[in-house]
C-alpha cells in the first residue's frame, strides 16, 4: 500500500496528459455522461468486457458502449486511481447500483504517451450483476 507521500511523488511523475485523461474520465462518471469519451480514446482502442471473450475494437464503438453502459446505472462512482508503469496503466475501482444489484469492480485503463486510452479491461462482480448487465444489453440490441 502506498503511503500518502509516496502516492504524491508517484502522481507527480505521471505525464500531465495522462492525469488530465483520468481526471476527465472520473468526471464523466460522476456526471454519468460519457459523450466526451471519444476524444479520450485512441482510434484503435479496445474494450474487454465481462460479457464477451472478444474485445470490441475501435474508439467510436467503445465510446458508444461506454455511453450505453453508464446509462444502466442509477448511481456510479470511481474510487481513487491506482497507477503503474509510470502512469501508462491505471486501475479505477468502482461501485454502482444497477437495477436491484450493487456492482463492484475495476476498470483497468491502458494509455499511450499522449494520454489517450488504448485499452479498457472491465472486471465486475458479483455474477448476478454481470447476468443482469447481459440481459439489459441484450434488451437494447435491435431485433
């Protein structure tokens, strides 16, 4: 576990563009509006979701999924970011209310040197939330 002083020095060594991306990401979650996500994503960004074995590729497609997903929560918040690889990877623990379930998990973001998100890997629990999410997403798909 990082002490407060080591956390400060670790954050100071992270590129300003990366810090700005994560700050904006967290702000979008607080506002439950990911409409600006496309501007933070690399054009070839990949989303790895608990709903699929294959990643979803393409910044525009990933942004659309993020907008849809945040709309399924009635409440959502990120915890403090956990940094590694000089700020090129950040884990954002989250908690949210989705239907009758409390979801807990981590979004693992990988960023490039310009602070753009190149990959998102979503870890979520409990299984009941993942099942509920799958049902909700299926209901939103065109017939």
